[in-house]
C-alpha cells in the first residue's frame, strides 16, 4: 500500500506548473481554485475547484503542460505523482488498461 499523499497549502498567485513543464503529477483540488491561463497569461481558459481532479490524460501521455496554472485564493492541493498512477494501472485488468490507453489516444 502506498503512503498517504500529503496536501500542499498554496497562496493566491502561486504557480502550480508552467507551460512546457513535464506533466509529472495529477492534482486534486481540496479547497480553493486553480486557473489555467492562455499563453499571454491574461485569459482564463479553464478553472478547477474543490473536489475536481485534473491532469491524468497529460500524465498518461507523458506530455508537457500546454499552459500555465496559477492558484487563486488560499488553495489546498494534493499532487499525485505520475509513478503512482502507472503503478496502479499495472494492477488493473487488461481491459481497463486498454480503455484508459484508448482515452489517452483520443486526446492526442
């Protein structure tokens, strides 16, 4: 069994990841909000709030983040390392692995 993944407390304006960074983790927002910005940094393309999980397709694809993500307000985030996802996938039935891989392929 994997040890508990701790949450990180982040402050308003703090960068979660930058455009071009490797997608080495996926995230669960436990409190607050994360904004995904366009390349200029002026327009919010998407946001994630409490109880939302994001980043799994990017991690599975071995991608880099296409945009920068900033924290908005006091935010509590749990970052799950890519290795944990791959470790769990190895224990899944082949049919589940095939399904996940097909979903990743759709996103590319």
